């Protein structure tokens, strides 16, 4: 169901996305729209309206646009730096072990969910070689526990053909994005969900309050100089992160055989180092006078960049592709349902806040490109928590995916 969009010029597409975002935020502040936004979160619209503009309206297309690359490589690291400037590292450490427990529960849900979904769906997939199928699904496991580098590693380790790999990428992106939409909605009703989970959110509330109180103390009307300083810090830090990634990645590739044997392929991913360095720069600057840039809107600009990233991610989700191979998407949806079920059971057992459920899941399934998006849906001050957990996913992704692949192999044979 590929199509040529009406608008392929990225300058036009940028204008369309910004008009959509402006319209959503403007109407969300109007009294006449309050009832609508009580049930439909603004962030969810920022995500799904660009998807609808791609299909069924056919106005834009993520496939023919470079905006996601720009947003994820330039705006995302800049936003991480700006959002980390005012972070309270002590507050993050005080979040306790439940965040890590939910992260590992999310990983276990994916490791077990793949084989179970494959077992359920094998009888409904005539004409597909089971051996080829489990190999292809291993790349989805790599992506959902780690990220793109882990996914590529699975392709090489299990010798996945290009044809099945391209299909699995579609399954990966569409199913993961549908789940992200549910998480964004859940962030809007997190208080009700926390009551149902009987969770203690005091540490999260304390972290948000400390950041917001600091913001209130230093807030002032920015001058032109202030704005240039802030953008200089954001994009100067982004430049440093790119330079570091461009330097470290070739160095790490010298040790490719060793890293591959140790299943640490993520260390050869430039995007991995880009995110790690940008986050580190932001955290280090939070101990300097650059922290005061929060008073002139650092986190607000960081949020603007994040929302543009959300819109560009939404633009890549072509829901029409679901109909091309319903059986494969059946596996993906069952797989994701098992992942969610395990998350809910563990959260209920340990009374974990829904924030940990959402960020633990997205740190696995979405990685560093979308984990801070989901975290910032709760509060911009929580975005770095999503990034730190996503980096952990990169480190463990290949190991978890290999375990998942081995179990799927035994199911398929």
C-alpha cells in the first residue's frame, strides 16, 4: 500500500507538522475544548494526527521525508541536554529499585512473549517456513529489548534474509507505535492507574516538585542573549555528542569480533554513543551555572523539540501496512499483549507506579528515541529517567534477544 504523498518537500512537511502541533496546543488551552482533551490527551494527538495525514489522507509520508532523522539526530540530543540541565540526580537515585524491576519485567515479557505468540500463530500461517519465521522474529526481539543496533546484530547472527527482515521491520515499527499510543494515553490517566495499582508515587512527586520549585525560583523573562546562550549550550552539546560518536564508533569497530562475540554490538552504534554523550553532557552541566538556563525556558524548548520528534515518529506509522500480512501482525500483537500482561502483574505485585510501567516498557520497545517522549508525558523533568533506562536496554538487548530466539527456535522445530 505504498503511495506517493501530496507533499514531499520537507520544508512544507515541517510547516504542516508545526501547524498541527500549534493547533493542538492552542485548542488544548481553550475552555470549549477542555472536555475533549479530558478524554483525548494532547500528546496522543501530536502522535496520531501526523499518522492520519500519511494514511488515509496521503498528504505526507515518513518514508519520503528526512524529518525523523533530523529530529532524532539533532533535536533529540539537544532536548536531552536542555531537559537534563535542571535534573536532580539525587532525586533520580531516590526513585528506588522498582524502576529497574519494571524494566527487567518488560524485558522478560518480550523474551517470553515471542515464543508464546509464535506457538499460538503457527497453525494460522500456512506457506511460511517456520525456520525462516523464528529467525525473522529474532530481529523484532532485538529491537524491542534493545534498539536498531541489536536488531541488526540479530539479522547477522541468525542469518535473516533481506526479504523477511524488511517485513519484520514493518511489524516492529507499527506494533511498537500502536503500543506507544496506549502509553501516552495512560500517562494522561496515570493518577487513576496508580490508585488501581495501589502504588506509592511519593518519590516521583518529590522529584517533580524539586525540579518545579527550582524552576520557579530562577524563572525570568529571557533576553536575546539568554536565548542564544541556551541554544548554544543545547546545540554545542549536540555537536560535541556527534563528534564523540563519530570518534568513538570507528574506534570500537576495531574490536568488532570481540564485541560481537560478547553480544555488545550496541557499542558500535553511533546513535548509542550520541545519546549517551548528550545525556552525560546535560547531567554534567546540571552541576554548573548552566543550570540557571532553566529560568529562561530550557525545559520548555526541550519539550518543543520532543513534541516535534513525536510528530515525526507518528508520520512514520503507516497503519495501512497492517493489512499486508495480518498473520505476522497477529504474532506482533499477541507478543505485545503478553509483554503488557507481565508488566501489569509485576506492577500489581510490587505496587509500582504506572510511570515505571510505561518507561520500563518504552525503554525496551522504543529505546532512546521514544523513552524520553513517554517519560516527559508525565513531566518534562522525568525525561532523563527514560533515557537512562533506554541506555540499559541497549546494553542488554542482544543477550535478551538471543535467549528469546533460542526459545522460538525450539517452538518452531
